[in-house]
């Protein structure tokens, strides 16, 4: 099953809390309370999100965190990569040389195509989109991914 980690899920939640307040500066404790998460978890997330330049941190009495760019410019792919690293649905998609059979594998190119479709879908959703009410009715939209069989 393809699934994002809890930290990525929580990072998305923290970022949408920040996006809902525009350019406000938030304390880690305030974000933890609004998101319903533990402070150590939120602190860890904010550190990772700051390293990825998705949030800015400010020191001092009125310090805290705010989005580093407009919410419409922060995409789910950015959040996922900030927490988990580059998207790779299989080992061979992420880095060459990680699989002992990649030199004779007939499906590697198709996994890359699938990886690209997922990355494109995640890039198509911004924090602003997540703040909107969910659409009514069926959400499923299928997309055909043409597969190419490896030649023998």
C-alpha cells in the first residue's frame, strides 16, 4: 500500500493551520494546540519544514513561524519531499543501483511513469486547495497510464 508517513500527514495539517491565518507568525505551542498535536512533534516538523524553506522562523519575544511563501505556491509534493525525501514508489525509481535485478528488469520504466503521475498529482494540490471544502460526490478520477512491455 502506498501511504505517506504520519509525520507528512501532520506536517500538512500544521501547514494548513498556518495557511488559514495568512502571514501571521505562530508559536510552536500555538500550532500544536490548533492542530491537536504534541509540541515535540510540531517542533520537529517545523525544523524540517524550515530546512526545506517552506516556513520561516523568527527568534525573540515575538518570534515564531510563518509560511515562507504564499500558500498557493506550497504544493503537497513539497511537503512530502521536505519530510520524507524525494518521491520514489520503488527502490529503483529513487536511485540507480539499489536493486540487484534492475539491469534486466522489465517494469522499471513503468514504475518511473507511475512515480511521475503520483508526483504530478501531488504537485497539483496546494495548501490553499486543502483549505477548501471537499468536493461533493465521487472523487475518484481514473487516469490511464500506458504501459510498455520490455523487449526480450
